[in-house]
C-alpha cells in the first residue's frame, strides 16, 4: 500500500497554537491561522515584512524589552543553529482597528532553526503561546484574588530576572571564547616553510562558547634535513585549557630539540605535566621526520594515530607505539617508539580527535572516513588537501570539539 500524500502546507496552517516562519533577516515568510487570528493581523499585513515593523514596541512603556529580547533570541538561533526558549515575555500589541491603543499581552515564545542542505539556517520557526488570560484571570475573589495576582507578579519578575541572568552568562561565555581563541592564536605557531617541503596547518574551533582551545600543533626544525611534528589535545575548555595547551606545547617544543627521539621527548613532557594543573589525561603524538634516511619515528601518548598516505594510494595508520595519556601512570615508565620508512611523495597527516570521533560511533568508522578522504584528494597540494579533509569530515554545522590538523608532503 502506498504511503498517503501529505499536504504539509495545509498541516502547517492547521497547527494549533501560534506558529510563524521568518527568514534569517527576521522577515515573515508565513504564519498559521492561529497566529493571524490571535495576533490580530492579516496575512497581507505580515508576509514579506520585518517582524518589528509589523509589531513595534509600545512607545508608552519605557521599561519595555520585548523587542530586544525577541530579536536577540532569533539572531542567536541563526548564529548557533540551536533552539532558543525564551522566558515569559510581556509584549504589548497595537490594536489594528484603534491606532495608538495598546493591548497588554504575555507570551511564552520558542524559536527554532530550519537548516538548509549546507547546514545554514534558512528559516526560523517562531512558536508562541498566548498566556495573557492565565496571568490575568486565574480565578478567585477578594483576598484569594489579590494573593494570586501577587504570586503571578512575583513569577513574572523572577522570569525576567532569569532572562537577564542568562543573557549575562551568554555574553560572559562569548567574551571568554574570544579571549581564549586570541590567546591560542598567539601561542600556536604561524604556518612556516619546513625546508623545501610543503606543509599545511589548520585549527578549527568548536561550535558554541565552551568546547574550544584544547587542541594544538607544533613543528620544530632539527639539525640536518629533519623536523619534529606534534599534535596534542588538552582535556577541558576555555581559558584554562588554552593556558595548559600553551605550557605543554612550549615544553614539548623545547624537549624535541634536545631529546633523542619522540619517545624521550614525550617522557620529558610527561614528567613536566605532573606539575601542571589541568594537564592530566592530555594526549599528544610526536613524529620525527628524517628526509636523509626517509624514516618516520613516532610515539603516541593516548592520541589518535597519524595517517601515512603512500604514493600508490594506500593509507597506513602509525599505531605501533601507543601508550596512555600524560599523567595516566603514577610512576615513570619509558614510552614506546616505532619507525617506518616512506617514499618521496607520500603524505603525513597528524590530527586531533575532533576530526574523526563522533558520539555513538566507533572510532574505526572515523579512521576509515579519514582514509577515504585522503585517497580521494591525495594528489592535491597540502593546503588544498587540508581544506578538503575538513570539508569532508566535519559536519556543516560544526562539532562540539575543536580540531587541529597538520599535513606534510614527504
């Protein structure tokens, strides 16, 4: 039996409760019948018009904040691509038949995104519950009625206070994100030539204000035709993670210049990390590249394995020297180290787990996805390959974990 054909436009207009659709520029695209009826506006008065041209704020109320809060909620949906539930809102509406006469209304709004194929917000679903009657007339007379009005006024006041506190928290998180990203940008090395070899580096912040600034990368010139490359990940977020990241990156960069191989460098970093608050369970992979001997020597402290794309199009993951993260053992134990040869024209890829790991998905699925992307785009230059890998592996809407990526043509 064939599935019934559903007229979704008819369903939308028949939805119970007030629902409107707006563009990311806050222009009305559509509204259902209940919205038109309860808002006292015709479809012609809404469609194609800016929301606050249709519903301006009451000029007689100096304390009115409904327009600002509604606009900020909708713009937040566009920026974050996440639903935003507003606190109880008072927003008076001008009587369309009596210009200059404003009617008091209380609303409970929710704004939600509709995403297009590219992951961007194409529409905002604006659903509103009219609660004016509930606020005004909850039954009872005399002292009972007075007490009800007092309680309702107290509820409304607390709701407004909660809205203001949430807004201050959002602003504080946004400021912390800006400072943390600026701090991380200052501490991460700028892209630089590695001798006559081509390389590309990328750092992709996480979506939102919290899960940023734990990932890092580093490239160090060594005597001869050699370099040391590292990618690491600090547990935590924000300014604290950015500070810990800077300390670990600097310590490992220094250790790489004097240590006899990547394992010894990670051992020195592990001893240092024991005395850095917030460095527990940080992961890092270190690889030494020697073009004279065409050898990769590597060691990993709990980090995802580097990928080696061979000129014949096959991919090998360097997973033969994996050990627990920094500070995971109470005593000092030498870390493992492994070596493998490479052919000129191969490509080495180091990355953090934000590139491959997804919730409720086995890590092998993410590794296979990375290998497929490298095979598809492997003939491109490191710069183009880096952009292609990020585009293939990161969701259009972003991830909740930041991502570091280093690609070197061997």
